[in-house]
C-alpha cells in the first residue's frame, strides 16, 4: 500500500476506485497472488481469521445506491457489509505475509428466514470459518503446515471436523 501525501494523490486514488473498470475481485486476486508468493518456501503458515463489520449507516446519504450493502443486525437499522480476511503470518518472526483470502459478504434483509439449526453446515454463515482456512491451504499448493487461528466464533464442532479432514491444524482462542 502506498502512502498518500497530497490532495492530488488523494484525488487520483478516488478516481481509480470510482473507475467502473476496477473490480474488487481483481484487486483481491492480486493481493492473494502476492501473498501466495510470499509464503513460498515456508514450512509453516499461520492463518489468522476474524470477521469485522463495516457499518456505513451514517454515510447512507452519500451512497447513491445500496448496491453491495446489506443489513448488519436483526433490527434492519444498520447497513454495510462484512469482511472476513484470512491473513497469512510467518510463525518464525510473526511477520504479516499478506491476505490469502478476503470474503466480503452481506446479509439479505429479504432472505427467507430459516432457522440456522435446520440448515446444513455448508449453508450456514458460520461455515466461513472452515471454508476460508481450507481454501487458503489449497491456494498455497505446498507442503506447508497450515494452522488456522480463530476466535471463539470459530468454535464449531462441524468446523473442527472439516478442518481436520482437509489437513488444517487449528487454534481457537
């Protein structure tokens, strides 16, 4: 990431991201590709995961369309999106190697309300904890030991089973 020092540079930054040819998927793919290269040759890689919400409710009047936004809570009062990155960390020196996955998602306020308990694990929002770590391991295509580091939201029995089945070690705090 480059530091922006001047107003001219800031305007260039805004113009770049407002260009309809610039797609978030392409930017994410470039970040992931760079990270995979940074992980080459390592024996172990830590995959640090967490979900954060980006609440844009106070900026609604500045956002023309709600394209790409969803609800953030059950009261339908807050709009924005969620980001669940999977960061690669070198366990030897704890240096950040980059992002091996970035999942941007929303909750659809009009979606049919089905009890989470009745859904298959793969259809639940919480599946991301296993899915993202497994996908990150597959991207590395190496013989690295991969250790997923997740907070208590990743404390899901089905997730443990999926991670073990796919050769991903894990630490849940």
